[in-house]
């Protein structure tokens, strides 16, 4: 028999039978336990890009509350700072084509925490359909979900920018000090060539 469950947002979710309901329950418990132990901030989205869950690291990094995150569309987060058309398109394709992507860069001024540069990695998790005569024993959710892992590279970017600035300053100083030497070298070379032309008939 079909069983209808409801998410917290009130939308019905149909599971084919009690077996799949138990499988999904076990699967969800394992997924949540795993992401809660993950150091990196993680979001779990459903196939419509609505946030199903977030781990503690996400709430800590962005200084947001669960009520402002859970059941919101990802592009509504951070007062719309996540509303990036190219990211939204990429996530929609990830859900539709059951794919993944790595290293989508976002640099912006997030509410509360200020300027940050982050890399977003996504992986769609879905259940491969079995034949009617075979039960699916995998603890994979019956509907596709997207794991969104966030990597904070703000400090790394600042270090890289500082290093690049230092190299540019060093090159400018070297150019300044070596320029007179280059001019003198050019003058001496011209004198030598003049003497060569002058004494060439005697050689």
C-alpha cells in the first residue's frame, strides 16, 4: 500500500509502502549523524532546492538560526546572498541529471559574518530503481537529495592576495634599483662599439 507522509512544510511525500518508509527512516538517521560530525558546513537539499537540514558547522559559520534556514529554498538564504543565477542553474541540473560539481566560488558580504570567499561542492544522492521482483535493501533515500558541502577559503585568498602584493612590490623595487645599472651598461656598450669602429681599419 502507498503511504503518505508530510514534511514540516506540509507538502505530502508518498512512499510506496511501509518497507520503504523504514528504509528512508534509517537512511535519514545515518545521513544526519554523518553530516553532524562533519567539520565543514553542510546543507541537505531536496530536489526542489529546499533546505531539509543543515549541520552545526553551517549555523556556526554563517551565524544563522535553524528557523531562518530549514525549509527555505537555498537561494533565499542570507537575505538573498545565495540567489546567484549560475549557482541555481547548476543545482537544478545536478538534481535533474543526478550529477555533481566541485569548486563553485562565491565571494560576497554575508549578513552578520561579513566578507567571505567560499567554495561550494554538490553531490546528488538518489536510489536506482529495482525491478518489481527485487526489494531495494540500500539505505538510499527514495527521492533525490543534494549534499552541499561548503569550504571557507577566505583566509587562503587573503594570504594569496598578500603574497601577490608583496611580489609586485619587490619587482617594482628591483626594477627601480636595476634601471640605472641598465642605463650605464647601455652607455658602456655604445662606447665599446664606437672604439671598435674607430680602430677597425688598424686591425
